[in-house]
C-alpha cells in the first residue's frame, strides 16, 4: 500500500525567503506526482504535475522535482510572499489509478 | 471553462438524518472521484468512477454511504443515517484517464463541508 509523508508539517518564514517542502512515498512504481495548494475552507488547486518519466516541472516561482528511485519529491518556492500562505499537499498516482495524498505542509509567510 | 462544481457548500444536520452531495465534473472528464477530508489530514478516496462504473469503492462505508453517477456525468454521494463522525469535507474531483496522451491530472471542486450535531 502506497504511503505518502510530507515534512515539515508546518513552516513559518518571513517574506522573501526561498523554501523547500518535502514529500516522500514508499512505492516508487508511480505514474505521476501532483502538488496541490489548499486555502482554508477551499478545495485543492493543482500547482504542478510531474510525470514518472520527468525529473522536474516549473511554474513561475514554483519548481517541483521528482526522484522516483528514492521515492522523493521537493517543491521549491522562490522569493516567498504572504499570498503563498496555504497548505501544500503532495499526491502520487500509482497502482490502478489510485491517488494517495500526504497530510500536507501548512505554510505561513509573514510580511 | 467551468471547473468542478459541488453543492451544497455547507450542510448542518442532526445525527441520524440523511444528507446528499452533488457534483458536476469538468466537461469531458470520464473519471470522477469522491474524497473525504478530515481537519488537518489529506483527502482519502471514497469512490472512483470511470464513466458510469464504480471501479474502486473499497473505502466506501457501504452500510451508510451510497453513490451514483447516472449517465456518466453528474454524481451524488449520500449518507443515511449520518453519524457524528461523518463531520468532514467531502471533495469531488475529475480527470481524464491517465495514459493515451493524458496526464491524469486531477481537478477538485470547492468541497461540501458537513457538520453533524
């Protein structure tokens, strides 16, 4: 059974810092990995999707990397802003189209 | 293009009452998911549909939960009777099937927050 772990569970940084969120998974036989953002009381917004054959994806100030063999992904956020404050969730698609989520990292960026 | 639409956004009911949630996926998406999210946790799959067929309902508590996706488009998730522990956010998502040129990217609705008193 696939298990996804996200570290840290919570992170507080001042505005302008670069930061890294970590995601690890136990079964490396994945189809893809998605990073989501969730604001309080809202649904999930897809940020980046990395196919199993890819090593990284970039969107604006966000960069996600994937090391399938070691079961790890990182989400790098450059020059963080208060508007980046949210919970970031990692999810892997594996098995028979089963998407497994981590518990998320709650990020607070203070002005 | 409209995203995944869910209703109601909020529902407060007494325990033992029934409740139903509705989801309209993105047009053309053949795969539809219902997830349960408790506070501080990641979403957990309840049921996955490919068109009209429920292909994974192993985590759906079938004694009180039921779901349907008639005509392979809209879906309804029902709880009867509701228990205190059912208080959570119920999320609907849709996607194209992974493979054959599709990435399998999931798109979520805003969720339906259920409070059982």
